C-alpha cells in the first residue's frame, strides 16, 4: 500500500513517463508534454488544471470596478465617461450578448450631451469594457492606455474622454465612437479566459465607427498581457494600424495587418496587400448662394447612398450651412432656390461642421461621389469648402478606392449615340434640353421641386436608372471612364483619332467631335490637348507660340476680322471624360446627323500624323504670368500644401476655438496663416482678440463696401434687389417679394460697424 501511494507522488520520477516533447514546454505555458502516471495525468498538473479552470470561471464573473480604473486614469490626467450597456446585470449580459453591444438610454444621452458641448468630435475615442474578463481590464487597461496615449499624442491626434462601459461587448465601441463623433475608436476588452490566461486583454480598432458594422470592419490585437504580447509591443502594433487607417481611411479586412518588418514567406502564400472594396454611389447636390464655386458659398447639401444596382442604402443626408458675415448672397440664386440666409441660420450648422459632415460621407471607403454637372460645379464647391475649413480638398477623390463621376456627359453621350428608350425634351428654341427638371418631366420621373437639393438628387438617381436600364453597356462604359487608367487605355499610346463627347462642341454637332491628340499640357499632367479634326490642322503647324496664344486666349469678338479661334480643346483625364477609341461606335446615320464627314476626318488626320514636335511650342504658349489671387479663400489652386503643413492642418481642424486661439503654428505655405485666421473668425468668433476682431472687421468692410476680389457690395446688392423687386411686383410674385425682403433685412443685420 505504501508503495502504491509513493508511485502517485509527483516527486517519484521513476514512475512518471516523460513525454519526448518535453523541450517544447519552454516555449509556451500551454498544457503540452505533461507526461503521465499510468493512464492519468500526474497529480500536480491535474491540480493545476483544476485551479486554472476555477480562475477562468472567476474571471468571467468578477465584477468590473470602473471606479478604481477611473482613479488610475485620472492619475494619468485623463478624463473619463462612465457608461453602461443595455444589459442590466451579469446574468443578463451572459445570456443576451446583443444587449452588451448597445448602450442603455442614460448612457446614450450622456454621450449626446458631451457631443453637443464639444462639437467637432475627436480623432480617437478609447473605450474600456469588461467583456468576459474584468480581471484583464483591472490589471492591464491603465498601463496599456498610458503607452497608447503617448503614441497618439506624438501623431497629433485629439482624444475624447476614455469611456468606461460596464457589461460591454466589442460592438458597443461603435456606438460610443459614433456618438462622440470620433474618426477612430479603440476598445480594450477582457477576452474569454483561457486555462493558461484568465487575464488576456483584447484590442479592437475601427475607422469611421458607426452602429451596425460587422467584425470585418475591425482589426483585432489579442493576448495583451506581460506574459503574452507586452504593452509596448501591443501599442506599437495598434499605432501602426491606426496610422495606416488614418492614411487610407479604412480598417478591418481591407487594412494590412502587419506592423513593422513583415516575416518573409513564399510568394505563393502571401495574401494580396489590398482587397477589393465594394463601391457605393453617393449621389449628391448643392444649392448655393451664387454661381461661382470658388467665391460663393453653399446653402444646402443633400446626399443619398446607393449600391451598384442603384438601390438606396441607409437614410438620406440633408444639411444646411449657416452663412458667415463676410459676404453677401446673389439675390438671383436665392430667388431660384427659395433659400434665404435666415433659413440657413435657423436650420443650419456652422461651416466647419457642415464640411466635416460632408467629408465623412464622401470619404467613406469605396464611395463614388456623383451628381449632375457635379465635376464642373459641385466638386468645385466641395473643394473650396474643404479648403476654407482646413480639410484636404482632394483626398476624398482618390483615397481608399473612392472616386468621382458625373452623369451629365453620360446623358449627352446617350442622347448622341444611343438615344432609344428615353424621351428627349426640347427647350423653347427647339433645341435639346439637358436640364434635369425637363428630362424628369419628359420621362415621368419623380422630381418634386427643382433646385431643392434632395429632390434633385432623387431625380438624378431616377435618371441614372433609366439610362442603365435602356442602355446598360453604354452606362457601364461611361462609368469605367471615371478611372484615369481606363481613359488612358482609350486614348492609347500612339496618336490616333478619338471620339470626344463634351458640351463644348454644341448640341448642333451632337456634343461630339473626332479629335487628334496634339500632346500633353506642359504643366498639367492630367490635361491632353487635342485638335478638332473637322478643321485642317495644317495652319496650326505654321504658327508661332505668340500667334497660337492669341488665338487660344482672346475672345472671338476681340480678334482681327477674318481671324478665328483655334479649335484646340482639352481632355482632362481626371474628370471622367467621355473618350472613345473605336470610331465605329459612331454609326453612319449618326455621323451624318452630327455633321461628321469621315473622308474629311481621314484627310485631316493624315496631316496631323505628320505634325512637327510641338512640345517646346506648347511650353511657350502656356508660359503665361497668371495674375496672383490675393484672396486666400479663392486661392485653392495656388499650389499643393506640403505634407508637413497638411499634418498640421489635420491636427488644427480637430481643436476647439479656445485651443486654436492659443496656437501660432509655423507654416511653410504663406497662404495658411491667413486661412487659419479666417477659419477661426467664421467658426469661433468669440475667441478673437480685440486686435483680431478689428482685422476681421476690416476684411468684411473691404469686401462688403469695396467689392474686393469680386465680392458683392452693399450698393450693388441693394440695386439688384430693387430691380428684382420691381420685376416681382409687376408679376405679382409674392414668393419672390418675400425672399427679397428677407435678403434686404439680412444685409442690414451684417452691416459692418
């Protein structure tokens, strides 16, 4: 009997058969290579297993102590928000996982109040939730946040207060991030306990958080604890992912999950570095207070998102923008839309928040921003709006598989080349009309109110569906031309005749011409110069740079008698142009209808084929001294902002007015100090010093009294209102009279002192 008891003791090695893989135990705490005593585990491993199982159960049921964690974070100087999920207690939390993914009503209200008191949101929201191991949160959350926050501060990202959520699951972070207006959210959460790790902490990261996202939109870093992935290593990996997400504006499966130097592996085993993004359309439209995008301001924005099949996704977006007091609206534009500055003051938000909301929609990964005449007008409104509000004007047009498109030239192409299946209205002169309201009416499309942004968007989507159903191949071909690479493929490497559809050729010619590539613009790599082959190019080759310049840039009425402007046009490959390399697309009957004589085209193409090298000539033609634009608001195209300045602007736009007032950033770009000052004056006027207030009043006076840089003066504004009011009275147009009275009252309200 004594012998049998001795055989079961752990310190009797002669009776324990050692596993030949014993050496592996030095590499992992997992229960491997334990050996055996007869057919059972040795006593010590068996007891250790039972203890570990008990620890795991305890970790799941251990109450979360947010007060203790809050004290630790306050000691680090971090503000916190105490929140609770919709699960009332631990039993309900474990039985109803869905309740742990949403906040209770009081917590949601707490976040709404915080967001209202801190408009503009933050770059990062940190969330801590107990998950399935409060033990992990108690041990590791505070030291990990200290490491992570240092890195975020070094990146220049602003942080919301740390949200401490009781009974929270991973997805609750999406609601927290969305309600706080955060661009990124990170949740630190206790992982399901393992037998060797009851205190493992998990990190889940999401870019552009919103309720309803799936796990595919998140990146996970697991087993964070000193015995697993250390705090510094976890912070390093998280910050890498966040930097990439910030740059590419996406997260989850679309984001490469490799921090630092990747481990080498055979090419056959490597995953693609970027996955295909499912594109959506954001159909959108602005109503503005004038017709000049660089100077006049938006009044209303509307957007509707659809999938590739043009089915609506989510709720429409409709925003009004509160006007600033340094410009006057064009009364004619207000009569067209019926929108007054007073309406925008009541229903709108400040311009910086208006711009941020639009950026969120257009910059969502895979978004194709599209409208009706949007590339020529709405996109210019967006660019200048973003510029005035410190947002990168171009990023949303190309980053993260985003892009832009325009339905107007698609409509022209359909009318000129494949008109069947659609009714084509005419205007009072008997010419085809491409106005949205006329096309909608002719084809029975819903268009409740022309020049209302949301109504115009719905009409644009309906028109797109009509074209897609009637001419699906043409629709898809035009859509592909939103990509520069596809346009370049149509143009080809060697010069050849191309069919170009554009409004600049006129409806009498079908808005099209067969053109010949002359060469690339000497300073704009996206602009191809072409010759209209309806004309003989021989005369071009005999002209010097000065003569070409005169006949390109002088109005026809100002040229000498008998001299005409040269038929040189531009194809901008980054503006979704309609360029067709296969001339057979233009059927003989259509060619005859639009006055395209292929015999003449071939003869002129042969002349163009023998053209001399004109690269130096074009350099001289376009080497013009452009008048500098003194008004920084209109000087978007005065040069690209450097990367360093862009990083500074990205940081500044997240700050409150009080924080901005204390900063004096050192910019390399001479435009930016004044741009920042005006951004503050428009959006945070209460933070201006007395000297800055006087500077702002001087700017307003120069514009509103003197008309500096083309702005409408009070005198000119009053004259227009008087003239329009007299015309409205003759028509007995009460609506117009009310709008004009509101405009007069508004002008009196913003009159500089």
